[in-house]
């Protein structure tokens, strides 16, 4: 076979003698096709260059004029597969010899034909020669095989730019196609271009080989050092991230993402660069191929979070933000609320968090008040929330979306009176219990089932000792009395802010939720505990954010806002700026009231900030949890896990929701056997992967 030549299936039909057989070589056209009468057919592969095929005898001159049909002399005599393979072998051999000689024979014939032209174009057009003549001059043979080989050399050889094949108005069956020698300056230009292209091709071949070697090795990072590559290659590899980050999307999601990318000039350029780069190294231009290449080169790990890359979420603070934080710590701005702050450092403050917590952003206190003659003690509940807006100014580098702040605010007071401590905690627990009863009376989820499903806690961290360089631990975090205290009192604080905003007309993002009513029979027929809590969750709709206070049915509250996590949520931080400005009587930083429900057009309004932040959070948190849960279960393999059937899918009879109590996880599972809510089983972890 001729190197790099595409192949063409030829049906060689042995038919009745009445069928006229003509064989030609040339480009595919309506005038050149195979004859396939009902008879014996042999499928063979032959190169498109000077390919042999059956031709219709009519209108051959028009075909020649269009450059679609060229004849190999004596082609009518080529009848068998053996003869065709002999022609192919002759062409391949001629190309090998031509390459070894650097195209010398073709160049010498070309120079000979142009010897007396002296750049005279009309002279060059007169110095034409047919294929038979050139074959005799170049190969010293004018047989059918020699002509076929010569044509291969003239079109694909080292000096293929010396001659231009032209049509012949006279259908010359004997001499074959006509060739015209190109002008010397044209050939010089083409040679120069070919040299550049050859060098470029060699560079890409070298890159392909090095990429292959690196991706096939366990030490890719040492074999392929990105920083040592040319800037063009570094840019191309960086652009692969824009394509590779879509590897975890569904086909429909991928289309939407590409559409969004094309609307951004920089992203569109990166995507185009990535696809072109993969094509240049002979790889499919798909997100998964891009991801695999980045992983194989050590640029990404197997567990790189593609959502973080796609959404361009920062995983580290820029140096200028770190510098700004250090500067604020040493030179804090004036406290605009200094005159109105209350000193509560005399009260014991309790922060209920895990031991590993680094940023303590809330605490609780109980202040005992005078009885005013009553037999019952009066008390005031204080909910302390971190106040990063004391140091961060709106519009400053740290105030533009950076929510990380120092958790500190002085040393905690030593608790000397244990009796006071116990009494405070008892009062906090009592307050939380009363709040829960208040919400249940309002029809909260707990009114259907008091059981709280445990939280799924995932700890995934890079580790040289972990599988694939990562340690993954998942466990269920049970809800205890201390957690209930924090939850209920934070809900109370959030409700208080919502009531304040509604009473004073302060624009803020109110959160609401609807619940579908469940019949008593439906509740009673569902087993108590996790199953009943699950149907309660199923009865709720997705929470909504609007500028109008509406009931939050899931919480059993008339209105609700979020303000208690300004360190973790920028929307909460923005609401701090908003409420504190109103308390001071200053102009509101977010005076606009967005009510159109469109997160994309909301702009810098309180509702818009909350919606946009919520969208990014949903796009990242659930896929990340699903990914690490699947990875954790895959690593456990055949290890058994206790499961509880929660409920069947609303729309698919063979799909169920299973609860894994040990992990606090809820998984979707397809079963050919009918499962009942409340049914307990033991299953292999790998069955959920």
C-alpha cells in the first residue's frame, strides 16, 4: 500500500460479456464508479492516488475537463486482484526509492524540460509531457505498472511540486494525463514551504512521542516538564482544562456549557485551542480525552474537581488578598459601630463545634435578669455571630467576594463557676426545645417525623499514602442535643433578622419553601424513623429566594433569611453590611429590590447575590459529595454495608432510595426485585457504584 493513502473498496465484478468493462484511475465522480451486476464480487483495498475503478464510457471529455478522470495507459488490461496488487506494490516501491534519492529523478526531468524557458510562462506551458513520456524518463519504463508508480511519485513524492497535472481536451488513451512543469520560482517557494511544514511536522511528531512516553510511565511529571516546553505548548496544555472540565457532564449539559463558553471570547479561544491541539497530536478532541491527558501528565490528579475548574472557583487566595488581611490585622479601620456596641464579655459564651473547627463563627450566651417580683427567673438569650464587616469594608479587595476571615476576637474568658455553666447550658437546651415545639406547631418537617436523618460527612484530602494520592473517609454525623441547640437558636436569629427586615422595609433575600400536604393514611402507612422523614422531605419543593417574605413551610416559619454564616457565605456577609448600615442610619449598600426571579439579571441586589451564590453552591456541593461517596464505596469493594429501603421512585418502579445508616448516605438503586419501605438488607458496597 502507498503510505498515507486512503483506501477505496472496489467491487470487481465478473459479469456477462455484454457488459462493457472500462477501468480508469482518478477522483471519485459520477463518471467513475463501480459496476456491480448480480455476480461474484471481490472486495479489495486500493489507494485513492491513481486508484483503479470502472468508468462509464459516455461524456469522458467533460470528465477530463473537470479534472475528475485520469487514465492509466492499458488500464483495460487490468482485470484481476493480483494485477491491482502488483500496481500498488510498484507504486510503494517507487515512492521508497524516490524518498531515498531525495526526488532526484523527478527534479532532473523537471529541470530538463525547463532548461530553455528562463521563467517564460508560455514556454513552460509548451514543455508539457504525458504520463507515458514522464514514466519513461523517470523510471525508464512506460508499462502500466510503471505509469501507475510514476503518477504516485509525481503526486506524493519528495519533488511532487515540480509538476502540475492538467486536463487534456483530447481523450488520449495512449499517453495518459498531461503534466506541466511549474516555474522555478514557484517550485522554490513550494520547496521552502514544504521544508517549513516538514520541520513543523517533525516537531509535532516529537511532541506526540514524548507525550506518549510520559503518559505511559508512572513518573510522567519527571518525563514531561510543562515549564520546559515552548510557550505555545504550555498555552495549549492550559487550554485543555477548559475542555477537560466538561468530562463529567451529560451530553445535554455539555452542549449548554459549550454554548455558554462560545459567548465568552477568551473561553471560546481556549476551547478552540484545546481542540486543535488534540487534533495536532492525533487524538480525539473530546472532554474525556483532554481530562485523561492532563491526568497522565500529572497536571491534574485522577480526583481533580472538574466543577471547581469549570466554574473557575478559587481554591487559594491571591497574594494581594493575603497581604490585605495582614495589613488589616495590624492596621484595623475605624469601628463605625463602636458607640453602639454592647460589652458582653462578662457572660459565658459557648461555641458548640467539632474539635477540628478552625473558624468559630457563632456562640451562645444566657443572661439572667431580675425577677421583678415574679417567682420565675427572667433571662435573655444572646446569639453571637462573627462580625467580619468590622474589619472588611464593602468594595475593598477583601469585600469583593472573599469570605475567609480570621476567627479570632480575643481570648475566651475562663469559666470559674461550674454551676453557672451547667445552668446556662440547661437554659440553652430548654430554649432550643421550645423553639422546636414552636416550629412543629407551624407545620414544619418535624411535625411529620421528629427523626432527623444524620448528616453525610466526607473527609477527602490529598495524601501520599492514600490510594491514587487521596485519603477518603465518610461517616454519619448523628444529631445530638448540642447540635439541636445550635440549629434551633441559629434559626431563631435568622428569623429575627427576617422580621426586622420586613418591619423596616430593608431589602433582603427572604427564603421560602412550599410543602405538599400528606394524608394521615400515607403517614401512618410509612414506617417511623428514616422512612417517614424521607416522605416528609419528598413533600417539599425547592426553596425559593425573593424580595417578598413568604412562609418557609419546611421550617414552620412565617418568614426566614440567612445571616448567621458571614464567614462561609458571601450572601450572609452582604446582609450584614445591609442591616448594619440601616441600624446606623447610613445609605443602604444594596438599596435595589429585585423581584423578577432571574438570578442572571438580578445584578448587585440582595436577592441577586443570594441567588447567584446558591447556584454555584448547588453546582459544586452535590456533585462533589456524589463523586467521593462513589469513590469511597468503590474502594470498599465487596465489603458489606447495612441499608434501609426508604422509598420507591415516583416515576420508575424498579428504582429505590436506600439509606446507608453507617455513612449517613442516601443512594439511588435499581432492583429487578420489588423492595418495601422499611426493609433492611446487607449489600456489597460495590453494588452502589
